[in-house]
């Protein structure tokens, strides 16, 4: 139990690093939370006009999940799952920002990478790219890809990971509730157009 608590805590600390805030401040841009949607993720960083910063934020948010899982896996499967949950919650609810974080898509991908779940990882990326190309909705692409991931993990025989990612998917959908409302009423912004996310 102590190992699981430590793994979860380590994961949370990794996940709670707000790369979007840190990188934009280092670059001298205005507070990210005052731009666009106010979100701390890469999509909102892109609204600063700094594509390099957005790419760096995406990479940082992705790798913090990967690092948490990869480090914890030396202590067993349960520890890696605890670290993954901690990292995801850390990104969504970072203590440093009053528990107001991102929506978790990049970290979700990073966790798949950390578990070396190659088929689900590739499937996630293909589904995201396909839906985004067809609809031009980044949020819808994320929703569909996250919904498919637990099913693919279960089909692949990874029941523990499937259960974990089912929970993470539910949390990601909750964090996208405003996007879902805008998708339903037709007001969601499309890729390449300025809108709240």
C-alpha cells in the first residue's frame, strides 16, 4: 500500500507540472489563462501564435505521463497504474493552479506510451487524425479516440489497463463537457479557427 501511495503521489507531482504556463512565462508572453479559452494546454498555447511553444507544451504534457508510468513500472503493475492515475489527476487538477488544469488528452497519450500499449496508442492517433480530418473538430476527435481506447485495450487483453483508461476517459469527457455542449448546439470552433476550447 505504501508503494502505491508513493507511486500515486509521484505521478501526481509529474502530472501537475503546468508546462503551458511555465513555457509561456519563460517566453515572455501574457498569462496563458488570460488568452482564448484560458486553458493551460497546447491548443490554447497555439493561440499565442507561438507554434514552437505549443509543440513544446504538447511534448511536455505527454512525457510527464510517460515518465510517471515508466518510473513506477519497476515496482510492479499496480504501482504503474497508480502513477498513471496520479499523473492524469495532477494534470486535470494541479495544486499549484488552484486545481484548475488542462483536459488531459496529451497526458492520456503519454500514459499509453508509458505502458508501451502500442496498438491502442497507434489506434488512438489514427482515430484522432481521421475524425479531425473529416470534421475539423479537435474536441470531437479527442472524445471519439478516448472512447475507443478502453475498448481496444480490453480487446487486446489488458483488462487492468482497460479499466484504468475507462476511468480516464470518463474524466476526460467530464473535462470536455463545455465542448460537448458546443458540439451539440453547433457553436464549437473548428481547427484553424479561433474559438474557446
